[in-house]
C-alpha cells in the first residue's frame, strides 16, 4: 500500500524529510479497526515529531494524527463498528499514523464520521476537537450544560486548529469568549466562529483584555508559546481561576503569582488516554460521536480552510512547511491518494 514516511529526521526543505513509500498493509486484530484512509489533516504535532534530530529509523516511520475513512476489517474484540462504516479519529502517537492508505486504530478512540460532511471536511476535526473538548470540559471542568454561563475565557491563538473548535465549544457552554489573533484574516475568522472579543497576542494580553473591561478572566486556554505569554497569563487570570495549556514550556514557569491567587494550572495532551491505555480511553470515541451530532445539527462547523490533492510526499512537505511558518488558519486537509 502507499504511504508517506521517513527514516531520518530532516528539515522539511530536504526531499528526504518525507518520502513516498510502498509498505505492507496491516491486519486488524483484537481492538483494531483497519481503516481505508480517504483524507488526512496536518497538525503542529506532526511537524514537531518530524523535526530535525540526530536519530534515525530502521523501518520507515509513518506520521499523521487525523484521518477520515472507511472501516475495512475489524478485530475480534471490536464492538460498535462493522466493515463499511465511515469513521474519523486522531489515533495514537505510539503507533503508525494516518499517512498511509490503510491504518490500524483502536476502536475505542474512533468516532462515526458526521453524516453531513464529506471525508475531507471530517478529517479536519478529530485531533483539534478532542484537544479542545478535553481542555475545556475535562481539564478546566467547565460545564457543558450552561452552569458556567457568563464566565469569561481567554483563548490564546483562536484562529488555529484547536482554537477554532474551542471558540465554538466555549460559546455552546455560554461563556464570554475572548480570542487572540493578529492579522485581519485571523481576526475575521475568530469573529465568524463566535468570539465575543478578539485581542492582539502580539501585545501584552493582560493589557489587551483590560482595554475591553476584563481586568481578569475566569479561564485561560493557552494554545501558543506558554513561555512567551506566561507573565501575562498569570496576571490576567482571576483569583481562583484556572489555566490550561497544550504547549509545553521550555523554561521554568514562575508560579508565585498563581499561588497568591490560588489559581490552578493543568495540561492537556490528547494522546494521554491512548498512550497510557487509561480506563476512560473510550471517552475519546464517545466525544467524537458527540462532535458528529453537533456538526450534523449545524451547531458546529468544520474548520477545514484549505484542501490539497492528492496525498503524497511533495504535498505533505509543502503543508508541513506552511504549518511551521505559522501561516495556517483553521486546518489544512489532504485528500485522495495519487
């Protein structure tokens, strides 16, 4: 089967950083679905995993953690799925990814694709939807049913993949949403998604939200450069408020301001459940099914902003480069194998 992968971790400008391959088709066993991949999308995690490092792989490594496709085979322990089902998922970072014609994925972290979306639009959703959902509702413990209506949340990098979903979910939870963006097109996108206010993350965020009469906010979701924004985050969070970040820090974070405020910091990493085979691993499949319902009810919209055809190494290298340059709005999707 066709695939795109790597043996060496090289700059994306190197043609060998991602190569077209022919590899064996995997066979579904136990908890696995074998999925014929119809569309994929690229996330910052793909570029981080692929980024330059001295190690090399004996067997090709297949990246890709977003896909939509059709179930072809099921393992003997699988329930709730059958061949022919249309599905979408982010997958497991410890296993071969979605940049291949067929992929094995644990059925517990797979959702039934929104009926109203084609494969390409669906492929934009899984990783960002899981990350945003877990960050808001599992880590920050925001009520999905409106019990926290009127509380405020600052979403840093609102126009990115996760931010684009988080804005919509936060509005469903009836929060006041302050998103950050810095370009006219990203500001417009955040507004289209429902942000109540958009402020500039190129400036001091604490000062930016004060200008719109929010001296502090109840929640902060950091989706970009925790180190750069940390002082402003600590200043902007309300006493007893909660912060969630998906971006690891490179330097120690000064925690003294948070202690004085009795404010909390939690992390979100959407691969935790699959990586550690947690008891609640199946929650990811359940939440993807809920996302599908919200899409089919026209409560959420897909964040697919650009579609590239076909899926091959050259196109994936181009998309990786765009992600690294920070120029993407929403999600970039690739569909169909050449």
